C-alpha cells in the first residue's frame, strides 16, 4: 500500500455557531483545508464526510453530496459516514484507505455537526441512538448514566478517586484557555468541578462535554507527492478501526473498551510503534472517566494507573504523554460528527509546531475516537514526514 500524507487542514471554532447551517459549517472548514493544501479543486477525486445526527437535529440528509456541490466538486463520489461519535474518525480512515490502495490521489475528508439549535432533550434523545435501543436504551439508560456506572466500577476496582477524575476536567479546561477553536476558554478549579451540578452520580456537569456546533476538514494525498503541496506535510503512520459491545450488559469488563484496545493494536502494528513512542494524544474524553480509561486501553498506563497518572502530571502538557492539549471534548467541545477529524486537525498542528499548547519535540502523535459506550473506535497514528 502507498504511504499517505495530510497536506491541508481546516476547522471552524467549536461552540454555538449562530447564523451558520450545517452545510455552511462544513464548507468553511473544507475551504480552509483546500486553500492550505493548494490542491486545485478539479484534482480532488473523492469526499468522505463524518456526521452522526444531521438528519435528526439539522433536518438535513444527503450531506456529502450537498457539500460536494457547494464546493464545486461536481461529479466526484461523495460518501457520508456514520459511526456515532466516531463518525469523523471512520471518515478519515476511509480517506486514508482510498489513497493507500491507489484508488485516488487527492481526497477531502471532513466531519460536521450542528447541535445547539436543538433542545437538550432533543440532543440527548439523538445521541442515545448510538446505543442499542431495543436491548438497553428503551429502559431509560442515557450515556451520562452509562459512564456514571463505568466510573463507579473503575473507582471500586482500582481505587480511583473522585478527585483524580475531576483533575481531568481541570487539566482540559486549563488547556482550552489558549485554544482559539475551543468552546470553553476559562479555567476551572477542582472544587468547582466537584461542586458542579450532579448529572448522573458520580458524574457532574464539569465532567461532561458541551453541546456544540463545528466542522473540521483534511486533504490527503500520497506521501511521495506531499511536499509539492505543503512544506510541512504529516504522514499517516497507522490506522485502526474496531467494534465492541454495544451494551453495558455485554461488556465483560466495565472498565475497558475492547474496540479501543483492538484499534490501537492495529494502528500500532501498522505504524511499527509502541504506546511508549507516543508523545502527544488527542483521546475521546466524552466524559472525564473516559479519558482515564482511554489512556489505559491505549497502553499509555497499566490498568488502574490512569487516575494517578492525571494526579501526578503524567498526562499534562510536559508529562510522559501529553493528553488532549487541545482541551479535549471537555473544553474544546464535541460536535459529534466532527470530533474525529478535529482530533487529527489538532495533531497535525502539533507535528508542524503550530499548536496553541505546543508539546515540545513532538514527533509521533495518536488520535482516538470512540462511538457510543464502546461500540466502535478508531485510532490513528501520525508522524512527521
């Protein structure tokens, strides 16, 4: 297979994007990525778009074809990819495979979601479709409820403390301050996290990401042509994609997501790296406890040591592995279909040395995107070209 590179990235800010529809958000991110790549639009051969709940919350289907038309990419194959909150990560993987297999030379990948025009109840109901409606969701379980159960199990099994989990929020909100794309740019204290409104015991408001609008986009090409278009291309070293149990009762271990473990192993094998080689990671902190579990499932820390790793600074900007220097979903925001592409956007900036919270000597980076309560996951490993 051919090696693949990223030669252009673009992103809207995340948050309440009043006055912009879902197509307009995607168009803005794609135009930025295309302009940065300097690839003439007539050379773009395919478009992959990650989106989860556009039909339900934005009342708009056929998003990929509509986006291609608005961009003037007439006639190319345009595919919308849906994989719950991992939609953007899956779209990116499809784009990578299209280049790697020689089907295309230039691919545009994007992710988008518009959520803030809907009520909290409507958003909650839409997101719940990432669970198994027939076998679990219809009894009233929500994702905050599910991750509250998961958090209680992690605390009981490994002695993870409420304070350790809360420090994920403190860290990510602190990092979000410097990120111009972040929805929340105000630090919080541990007391504020622990005293915030109860959502699903033991999860509180500041343990959860906000409802967000936003889009991110990337332009891909064969690595051997990348420097013709950008002076600092980023190489895709590895890509993994796996599925896992869709319900809590099917999980043999509530403190681990098999889809993440499998996707990480696949990506590391392809990249020929180990977790110890990763200097910076954007992981799917859909709740604070999810970041801790991700750092364990990805192999950064042994099981049960993710909590202490946050407490001792190992996941901070200057730690053993910098986790979510963008502010993560908790502070940057979580427009669900866009998140996977936005994680790659942030890591491209890191590897170019252009990030708001720059990790020193970053050479190898990892993006982890999770759907539902572990039903699907993608892991991408990037490096300098």
